[in-house]
């Protein structure tokens, strides 16, 4: 008898795909940060990892973001926004709002000394 839940093997495969995509994107972010001498602290790194994993999930499942207002990000530098857009472009199927949200991580990490 089926209860409508996905088999455990299907969930594990999806989890593995999400993790693999997140690791691949985090490697690219590490290169972008190194090239610009951006050094996130451990808490910022953990938050960024979590956000990128959520982005990987949305990329693979098609889950949409809640509505995000552009004016909330008007104080983000053009550099952080451009870096975030580069990362979002790696996924190939995420909306520009993802870059807005991701740019906050870059902006905050740039402030570290």
C-alpha cells in the first residue's frame, strides 16, 4: 500500500544532487572570494553555505522564492551585486531575485578586515 511519499532512495538521490550542486557552486564562490580578497568569517561562511544549498534545492525542484522587493537591496554595492549575479548564472535557471538575496552575503563578507 502506498502512502504517497517518495521512496527513500529517490529522496537520497535528490539530497545528493542538491549537495553536489551546492558544493560545486561553493567552490566557484571560493574562487571569486579569493580573487577579490573577500574573507567571510565562520558564521558568515555557514550562512552562505546554507543559502547556496537552498538555492541548489530551488534550482533542482523549481520551488519559487517568496516575493522580494528590489528597493531593499539599493544599498548593496554594484560589485557585490555583480558577483552574486555571476553565481546565480551558474545555476542557469534562478530568477534575479536570488542574486539580490545572495549579494547581502558578499557585501557583509567584504566588510571583514
